[in-house]
């Protein structure tokens, strides 16, 4: 089966070479654990190393944070935007009152963008901020399901992020994100240590252990040969 290399050095070794084409992967973790860097690196390295067209969707976060992450790593995202390989788009969801209609429109826009650049990679960062437009848990769950379902209909491999409270057993905020996606990757920050765990990867004999995660000048990388004890993530 065809796989999409993640662009995160060391990670592909843990998951038989990459994400299955067409799958949806949740990257979950507490504040500042590296979810946005992971997601941006997936799209950026996809363009740089594999010439894969990619789309990065943010929901509430302004492009500023993305810009900071870029300058922090000296990634030349603008170059690939100009070449039409990368698109960054902020979902236009402002008013909870018009959410249902706006959501439909925005999903339509994502579909258009995907076919426009023939995208192979898609990011939605984050599914948690998406929920601020809804008050009922059932409504949140329904719409998260719909979002993942719609991305699965597209011919792309999708990375979605979810903000948790950072606990080692937490992989979602609303209790559904990790069930409706095909893969789940947990990121942890226990200062000064960072770790990554592949919690689930459908169709893949994945590594079951937490591994050191390093964020440096070239982005993030995983140390597949070294492991972190589960107890250290308490
Ligand atoms: N160049 C760098 N070198 C080392 N660490 C860095 C670098 N740039 C950013 N970081 C670390 O990455 C963290 C931010 O990561 P990121 O924005 O991906 O987290 P996040 O999980 O998306 O957080 P949030 O839940 O707030 O959205 C910073 O707090 C900092 O610790
Ligand atoms: Mg983030």
C-alpha cells in the first residue's frame, strides 16, 4: 500500500514508511507540545522534499503564529506558496449563529482548493478551536465527525491537531477525535523533555513506545532508536 512520508525525520521508521495514502491522522497533545510545528513541517517538507502540493488550514489562529514558526526554522514557505505548492488558508468561521451555513461553505472552499492545486497533503489545525463555535457536545462531535468524513472523501492524506490537557492518556478533547481518525500520534512536553508516541495507526505495524522528540533549528525530529519510559510521562 502506498504511503506518504511524514517529513519528520525518524518518524517514518516507526510507522512502516509513512501515513497510508488517503488516511486521516490526529496529532494530539497539550499546549506548546509541537502540534503546529508537526503539522506545518508535514506540509512544508512535503513540498520541499517530495514536491507534494499541500494545504494548511488554520481555524482561529492568525497567520502570525505560523509566521513565527517559519522564521524560527528558516523555512522558506513563501517560496512554495509562490510556486503554488503550498496554500495557507484561515477558515472563515466567525459567528456561532451562522456556523452551520458557514461550515458548509468553508468545506466547499477546502474542496475547491484541493482540486485547484491537486493537493496530496492537508492539515487542519486545530480541531479544538473549531469547537469554540458550538455550545453542545453533541453538536461538536457531529461536526468533528463531518469534518473528518469530508476530508476522507478527498484524495488527500490529512493531519488534524487536537489540544488536550497534556495527560499521557489523553488523545482528544471531546472524546471522539481519536476514534474517528485512522491514526493518532501523541506529543508530550515534560520540561525539558519532549516525546512522541504512535498511539494508533490503522493498517500499520507501528512502534508501541514513546520516543524522544527534538525541536531544533531545522524543525522537529524523532529518535527512533531511543525510548522514553511510559512512567516518565506521568
Ligand atoms: N526553533 C526552535 N527551537 C526549539 N524549540 C522551538 C523552536 N521554535 C519553537 N519551539 C518550541 O515549540 C513550541 C511551540 O510549538 P507549537 O506551536 O507547535 O505547539 P502547539 O502544540 O501547536 O501549541 P498550542 O497548543 O499552543 O497551539 C514553543 O513553545 C517552543 O517551546
Ligand atoms: Mg498550535
